[in-house]
C-alpha cells in the first residue's frame, strides 16, 4: 500500500504537475563552486535545489593494474552520512553509496574523460591515481546527477603535484589533470506513465523506475544504469536518451561557465 506522500505525488504527476511546480523536464536551480577545499588537488561544491554535496580530488602514486600497466587509476568513493538524511546510517558504504560511486565512475571511465595514459610515470611500476571523494551534505534527491556534476567540476580544476625522487611534493604542481571530455549524467525517472528529471526525495519515494545516462560532448551515450522495480518501454528509453542529450548540453554550459 502506498504511503500518503507517495500517493499524493503520483496523483499530482498523473495530472501533469510536480510538488514544486516545475516542469517535468526542468532542473532545480544549480550552483557550482570550484576550489573550495584548500588541501585537495581539485574540489567543488554543488547545490542542486536543496541537494548539497562536496567533492574532493586527491592525487597519489601507486602501482597500476597488471592488464593496464601504462594507465593511471581512478577511484571513486561516496559517503552518505546520517547528517545528510535520516535515511542514511553510519558504518561502511551501503548499496546506495556503492551504486552511486560505480555509476559516476563508469561515466568518467567510459567517456575517456581523463587521458589515463598520460598519468603513467613508469610503465608497470608507478602511475598517478585519481582519488575522488564525494560527501553528501544534504540529501533532497537526484544524488547521482549532482555527484557526477560535482565530480566533473572538481576534475576540471585538478592539478597534478610535482613528483621528485619517489615522493609527491604536495603544494607544488607540474600540470593540470589532462581532461579530454566532460560527460554529463542525467537521470530520468518514471512515475506512473510520466518521465521526470531532477527528482526530489518525495518524488523518488514514488518512482517506478529510473535510468541514468552519461552523455559526452559529441552527444554520444557512454554509460547507463537502470534502477527501480519498474520498467521502461522502448519509446520511453528513446525519450530518456533525447532528454539526456538536450539537458546534458544545458548542464555542460553551467559547468564550463
């Protein structure tokens, strides 16, 4: 049986309306701040409506994977603190944090966003590792899109420290992180038979299904993740793709602005 709030949201959406009176394809106000963490090599703060998160990038040196001896490494970690929402519990990352980290990681990796070969220091022995930490400060829905946006904003202002005599010289930099693309992730949610983007918590509680699509600068799909117990028809998937391409362009302008 649906909770009162879920039933209300569904009825509202079925009548063509949203809780906050936005259009179905309209984002909440977005604010992006860069270079907000002094001790990080790159950082950003993102506000998407009342959803608020912080992203920090730390560069370190490690041993590459055996199957990619000449490529740098990417590690994404998401922290869903109880301070951000009563839905979150203390302890190790739960399945929601793991999924969010993997979806954001996949969008970066599959778009070839970072020139990982240029992060090789000594093939098979030493490469730069790009460590991304996402801290959710306030949760009011659409965490994946906000986290992906914050991650790209942080990567775009990340610098690679000097590396001398086998040691990282923090505070001194060699160059900027080599970025080749700026993928944007857009999550489309299905409630009843309607498609919405940038859902808040109330709307997410009422969703039937969701799909996150990563789109690169060439308007090509490079990653996808489906969630929820419901399904999308072929026509709905096509609409979600078109919506992701259109909104991806809008968000990318904000990112580079």
